[in-house]
């Protein structure tokens, strides 16, 4: 897939649905990756998402599971087999709904618990647990690309559910 590296702040704005421009005279699908940098708490040289670009305006099509993409100049190709679309935009409102469903279930749950107080996985409906597990996997992968010199970013990544 055609790939283009941009500043991480610009990528995050696209994930959040904010408007912006990409200075390319291209139309069609592009994989966006972050440029190499040393800014704390932002991902570096990471594949982030697939966009549709038209008239310099990006529209997010899907997040991709983070993987390494060394920065290159201009548009370059990335092996399609490395690209795995995420079923949910983990930066969007769907992610909050997933977390809230798990929280609501946990508050209402009155069944058996593990020795450390957790709800056994077998008692959590798949419709609640499986999206939470996908979220956990995404954020762990994302965190591995974040410039995190003091470990504060990683410390904020708390699994919703331990699979």
C-alpha cells in the first residue's frame, strides 16, 4: 500500500476527526505513518491508519494495528501483509462505549470473583470482553512506539481486562 509519513500530532488529529490538510497531490487510499522524532508521549515511525485523501483532505478509513514503518521521503510502498485494520477507532467514541459497557457490567455483577477481586473471564459475556481485549492489545502495541523516556505514558496504559 502507498504510505506517507507525517508528524505524529497531525496523525492524532486525523484519528480524532479534526480537519487538516496533507500536502500531497494524490487521490485515494494511503497508509499514514509517523515520522521519526524525539517528542515525548508521541509515537515514532509507527503505522497508524488508512485514510482516503482527496483535494489534500484526509478522511480516516481505519486505524491499523501499530507496526514499525521506518521513515522515508515522499510516498513509498508498505507490504499489504503487514497491515491489519482495527475494527474500532480506539481514539473515537466507540472506545468509550466499550469501556463503559465493561464498567457497567462490573458494577452490576454479583457473581463469583477471583482471589484478587476480579470477575472470572468465563462470567463476562463475549460481547463485552472481546472488544476490551482488542483494545488492550491495541494500546500495548501503540505504547511500544511512544517516546516514553520516564515511563509515564506506559504507566497510564491499564488493561481493561486481563486475558
